[in-house]
């Protein structure tokens, strides 16, 4: 019998896992969380969401000082990049965040079991740490192991010249040329960072558009905006080979549908073609836990696996790989174990791209509505007609509201613009409560704010926008 026994053991200390542990502890369960990193927070806090946003913010300030402050009447001398200080700031932001999670564990009396977690049975977890292996008992187990970088066959990631998102956060100098393989969220965000700092960035994408999961109009507009910022794009293109030389890496590329091969050279190559569920060495087979055809942990609508005492959440299961989606699932599972009746409305889970301007969406795209045969109305309002955006000199982009043609219920909202990631929250709340576009349009919005563009787009659904 295990020496230690818990009500809940969470495997994985990322956003889904640590939030699940905190909620379980709040509900009175004796809780432990297994995490193999030296710090809590998972990929997101250590080498993902948080450090990338720190660098995005720093690079935006550098670009603003160098190129945009003069238009506001702020004149400064020559602007120099101190990359060492910028990276140090990023590291401090990470340290503050992960230390905060450790404090929350202590506050909520959660045991941090340091090591790699492995299922032994339906009620036992082995923790392989520096001091050996310990087996603990658990009435309930929550798998929250997240995801890992998807490799590109034929290209070895060394985190120096060929880097994943992790290595792209640690470059010791700005490369003259950076090739980004993958036109999704990670590639565009990190590509934007190094482009602002002086790199010549080329984005190579297999599909014929960037941001493939987003609204088509948003994708086209963002490509135009990013192109103006200096990024170049090779769409409908695949990488078929790579050869490292002394000064650069030569990538062999050709049209995705076949054609003549070309060479793209870069000092650094970022592989950003997606992420895959992290299940290596998890012991799923030993516990009898099933996986789906895509290698994810298979669950029912209550996040329970085929083994009743084992649940799974976050990137390791079906659905968008988003930290906030994992957090909501973690809370829901803890409450489910406590006999409550939680839910996660996946139609109201927002997603954000932290380029500048930002991109945010919640709900369905126009392409999805057309494919599903749903009749809808669209209302759109540009930030160029918004007073606050003009004052900020941030007039790129628009808000688009999609509403059911018969009921007027909001089905999806898409935003390109300054602070889009914050603006989308209002729309997520609206959709959670089944709001109509008229409900949003009749809600008084403060003036002058960027949020007024949301109201105007809602008004535009019925063709009655006021400021355009």
C-alpha cells in the first residue's frame, strides 16, 4: 500500500493542472500535484505564454520608441537595443509568475510532488524524482500533462540555430535572417518579436493562408498588416530539406502541391508547426486508459476517461490548446468530483493572437457558419472610425459581429485591433448569456473607448452603425 494517499492527484503543474489542484483544495480535498520541472506553471508560464508576452511587450516598446513616439510630439535621441536587459526582464516576469503559483500551493496546502508522474493503476501514481521513485495513492487522478513541440521530419531542433518556441525566447543576438516554419499563432508572435528587433523574417506556411483556424477575412487582413510591418510570407509552401552551413541554414522549399524547388537561407530557423499531446511515459497502458486516433487521451463529456477514477484536461485532450480552456476544465473536474454540476461552454472560449495589432475571436467564423448552413448577418466597424483609436494612432483593423439571421443571437465575433484580447471578453460574456447583437448595441459603452467599436459593429448587424 502507498505510504501517502490523496483524494486528488493532478499530474502536471501547468495552467490546467495547478488550477485544478487549487480548486480541489478549496473544496476540501487532500490534494497533490506532480510536476517534473523545477518550477510550477508548465510550458505556459515557463517557456510559453508568459515569456513570449514579456518579449512581445518589450519589442513593441522598442519599436514605438524608435518609430512612433515622434508623431506624438515626444522626441528622443538614438534608440539602442539592450537585448541582454530585455531577456533579463523576461526572465524576471517568468520568475515572479512561477513563484506566485508556488505560493498558492503553500497557501492552499497542496503537496508538490517533484518528479515525473506515471500511472501505475487506476488509483496509484508513481513519481520519479531525483531521490528515486515514490508511489502515492489517489481516489481521483487528473491528467494535465499538456503538450510538446511538434517536430518537423528532417530538421533537428538544437535550440541554437534550429529552434522551437523555447529556443526562440533565448536567442543571444538578433539574427540577420529568421525563417519561421508555420504561420500560426506561435510563429507570428515570435516572428513579430524578432522582426521588430531587426531581423528579416520570412514565414513559410504549408497552407494558402496564415492563422488557418481564424476567420478568413481576419487572416487576409492580418497578412496585409504584418507585411507592412516587414514580415514576408511564402504561403502554400513546404520545407523538404535543410542543410547547415557555416553562416546560414539553407532550407529547400517547394510549392505544397508540387513544383520547382527553391532555397531560403537564414541564420536561425524557428519550427512552429504546432504542438502535440504530451503522453510519453505517462503509463496510460498500465492503467488501461484509452487514447483517440490522434493520440490524445480519450474522454467523455465529463472529462472522464474510460477508467472512472481518472480524468484528463487541457492540451492532452480534444479541443483548442489554450491555457484558459485548460483552466476552466480543471475547475470543472474538481467541482465534478465534489458532486457539483459544472460546465464549460466551448462555443464561448476566446482565442487571441498577441501580434500588434492583436487578433481575437470567440464563436464561429463565417466559413463555419456557411459550412453548417446557418443563415447569419454580419456587422463590421473599422477602428479607423473610432475616436480613441485615432488618438492612440492605432487605427488598423476592425470588429466583426456575426448574428443569427432569425433570432439575432450572437454566433461569433472577430477583432483585429489594439487590445483585441481584452475587448473580446465582453463578447465572450455576451455569448455565455445568449445575448443578441441588439443587446450589445443597446448597452451603453463609455466614450471615448476602443470598446465603442464593438457597439458600432453590433449596430451594423442591422445596418444602423452611427459613426460610419
